[in-house]
C-alpha cells in the first residue's frame, strides 16, 4: 500500500475489539453468539475474535452454501479451538433458493437477484438459530464493503453486532496474519459466493488494495478525485462511483 496510514497495530486492535464484544454482550445480558462462516478472511477473523471473547460452547457456527462447499480448511480451524460438534451447522441452501427462483420465475442468468435471495435466506437461518440459542448474530462486514455498498440489505448486512466494520479490507488482512489465520484462507480471492466463479474484485473491476487507498484518501483525508488520481490511483472515479450508486442502501429506510 502506498499510504501507510492504513497500517494498524493489530495487537491493540484485537484487544479493543475483544473489549467491545465483551462489554456489548454484558450490557445486553446475552452470553451466546451466532456467526455465519463463509470460509473467507472476514468471517475467519470475526470468528477468531469471538473465540477470544467467549467460551467455545457459547459460539454457534453456521456454514451455508449454495454451490459446492469449500469449508474444509475453516472447519479444521474451528474444531481446533474446541467448538462443540452440536454447535457447528453445515447447511445447503440450494433447495430453498431454487424454490424461490422457481416461484418468481427468475431467469438463471439473473445473478444479482439470485445472489440477493441466497444472502437473505442465509440471514433467515442465522436469526432463527439466534432465537433458538438466545444469542446475538455477529456480522462480518468490513469498512470497504460498507463504503462501497457491497452488501445485500436484509441479507449479509443484517446483524446484531459488527466487530470489524471499522476496518478496511487490507487492514483485515493485517489483523488476520496477527491472529494466525491460515494463509490458504487469507490468500483466496474474496467472494460473496453469490454465483459460481464470482469474486468481489472481478465484479468491481478494481482491487481492494486500490479501493482502500482511494476510500481512505477521499473520506478521511478529504482529497478530491483529481488529487487522488494524481497519486497513480487511476480507478479513483470508478471506486467513488461505486460508493455513490449504492448510497441509497446506507440511507434507507427513508422516513419523516
């Protein structure tokens, strides 16, 4: 990264997040948490922080997949910290998603609609299990996704607590290495799993590394797009356009 202001102190960040988790759950008088695990870096980091703040028996882990499951590395990581087998759910959502597709008569190439359905079905399952266990749903969104509006409303955006939403994607990577997340998880292409072969950066047309620098300079340093582009960040306008086109998601619902 060209801007070292995005560098974090991972030890202090870990301690701050764990305090936040413990205090929030204590304030709500709730001792259990439910987290959806995709197998990617954001959910891996969120889970790693949860395991520092909670007893293993108080963490409920759910992996929900539409395509072939690629959960093996993450599952090994989860089991190593002693999460009870009864607290680990591995659920295919294909039948549920396909039922909605058929009812709505959605063309199979309508990837965004189908991806949104999948994200919302996952959230139905997460919140139902949260009810079962009297738990809070832990989200896994990062600051980059939030600023870009890269989430499904009432889907992966829905949660009760967000431990890493204040961190950019590239900062999540720094924290992941400090937390000893397996490199196989850190290095895989970020994907929301919305359709076969889907990747975040492929959908964006730019990388998270570039997006983070642009978003940081634009929102925190208050530089213009023109000044950011002069620093060699040629996709600055495209990145801010992504933010602007999805701004409605962050402002809704509209009300008097």
